[in-house]
């Protein structure tokens, strides 16, 4: 994977600082799209199982990031278990934006304002490349799953359900 010149988002800057190779994948975002993630997969011409969405949940009072394929749902019970919590509920979108520094639909697991506990779905492990938001709508970055895990200090768990 060739490293591309930074697009200047906190996500790409974090990858650059860590020396992690990544590729830039901009696309024309349609604000009327029902699913930002499925829109990205289609625009990039890749399978939805390789494009991952970043979701925030409140796990017993602690915000936790769940990273799952865009064609799945975040299993809140599984996320709570992976985070060592009893219960998880989806975080308020305004709170997610405030804490991460990104807008909904462009929240990246990389370069967030504050490092949050992160769990990446186990399906990422077997893939050569995963695509995550690059920090704005219409811009994804491709990187190795191991690099995603290392950059976010994530744990890996079965947190997605179809």
C-alpha cells in the first residue's frame, strides 16, 4: 500500500505521525444517501464487508468506539461484554461529534480528539485492507487491519451482527 500525501484530517495526520501506510479514497458524497457506509463501498467499488463504520456507545458510563462492517449492525451486548461492561446504549450523536471532533457520517476511528476504548470487529482480521472514514464525509482511507488496531489501541471482538 503506497502512502498518499496527507489530506490534512486528524485521521490522516495520526496515521502519518505513526508512520502507518494508508491510501486516500475520496468520493462524491450524496447528502441524501440513506447509508454513508454502503454509499462509500459502492463509490469505492469494494465489498461492504471491507468498509467499516465507526460507532460510539455508552458502556456503563464510558464511551466506547465500535468499528464494524457497514453491512452489519453493532451488537451492543457484544460490545458491552468486550468492553467489560454490563450494558451498552448508542451514544447521542451530538456527544459523539463533540468527543471525537468529527461529524456524524465522517467519524473516523483514527485521530479522535480524545483516545477512547475501541473494539474492532473480528471480521477485519482476515482482510488485506480495511476502509474507514478519513475524517469527513466522502473521504475514506484504506489501511491494514493490524495498523487500524495498533493506531486505535483496539481490542478485537465479535461485535457485529447481520
